[in-house]
C-alpha cells in the first residue's frame, strides 16, 4: 500500500505538470486534527481547472493515480450523461488495488470562488495563479453537535414514539421488511439525534459525533453504548421486539436528560401510551380481531 507521502507526491506532481490544473486543495478527515489517522482514510482532493470538459470527455487521465479496483462518477449516476454539458464541478471516486482511495473533484475557478470558504476543513496545497482566497486553519466546528430548539426536541420525541406503532403492526402482519425499515431508517434517526444532543451536553457542544454516529462508542458511557448496540438485531420477530423496547429505554433515558438540561418538558404521556400499546400488540395472537378489549379501547 502506497504511503501518504507517496500519494501526496503523486497528487501534487500530477497537478504541477498539467497546465490545465491551476490550484489544488484538500478537505475531509485528513485535514481534521481530531480524527485518528488510519489506513482507510480517503484523500479528498479538489483540482481547480480551466475547463472541466477535457477531464470528463477523456477519462483515461485518472489511470495515472494507480490501478483501479473500482470507481464511481456520482455526477454521471445522478444525471443523464447527455444532460451534463460542461458542469462547473465533476467527481471521480477511486478505490485502487493497493487499498488507497482518492475522492477527486475537478472544478472551475468560478465554482471554487463560490464554495471554497464554505468548508472549514479546507487546506490549500497548490496555487499557481494565487487564486485561492485566504482561509483560516482547518477546524471541524461546523460539524459539532448543535443545541436543539424546543420545537426540534419535541418533534424528535413525537416522531420517535409515533413511528413505533408502524413497527408493531408490521411485526403482527409478519411484514419484516417494513418493520426493519421503520426501525433503521426512521426511528433510529431520532434515537441518533437524541444521542447526539446528550453527547453535546456532556461535551459542552464541542465535538462532532461523525457522519452517522461513528464516534458514539468513544463518546458514550459504556452502559449507554451497550444499550445502543442492543438496538441492532436480526430478523427474528422476538429479537426485533426486544430491540425496539431497548430503543425506547435508551431514548427515554437520554431524552429526559436533554429535556431537563434545556428546561424542555419530556412528553411522558406519549412514551407511556405508546409503550403500553407496543406491549399489547406484542401479545396479540395472529388471528386477533381487535387490538384492545372493548372496555380498554
């Protein structure tokens, strides 16, 4: 596997030799001093070019970076090639057979001027025309957990508990894909929000939790992390039910702390009512004709 020194020499050497490339900068995890370096870190590189068209029409130029295992062109996947025209920016995501990965974008100077200062993890590497604006040292402060408003907090609580009933009915109907979708794509999103807010309080809102909770393990107490892990499950209905209840327990614990910290009122009635509903549906036989007995409805 080529070293960081070798990769940076290749990336910058290519830019220096190509007159179409006028500047180079990097962002992402390699510019973030709070991130632990490892062998899977990408090289997030941007080439500022005179015109993106030649770099799109002749794709053989990316072969200079190494033997490709696979690559992706997100802009081509998202739009019909014939509608691309001459875009202001275009990306090549490249994974090489030695394990290195480069996420390389070419962009026009006009695009750079509009976007360069938006990412505070940006570091200039080469500037042939002195066209890159001055930028402060890189910081990940834009990615730090943000304090929730009361409306955001209450909306998260409501969405978390409301959507539990979708999992319950899906499990009773033996519709596992829908149950898992609601758990992983909808309910977990709210659990993760509350987890981030709890971490924000614990760290004075001075850290990032990663793209999708990447750093939860190191930022949560061991007991909370063990609970969080238990919210993942297999496809057995009994285990899905168990994980759903664990989700509720963890969310309840975190949300009470977050609400208390900001003097927001945790909706205990939504929690209590939905938890009772879940337990009722879990116990229903498959041929049930009503969810509650008449006197309980």
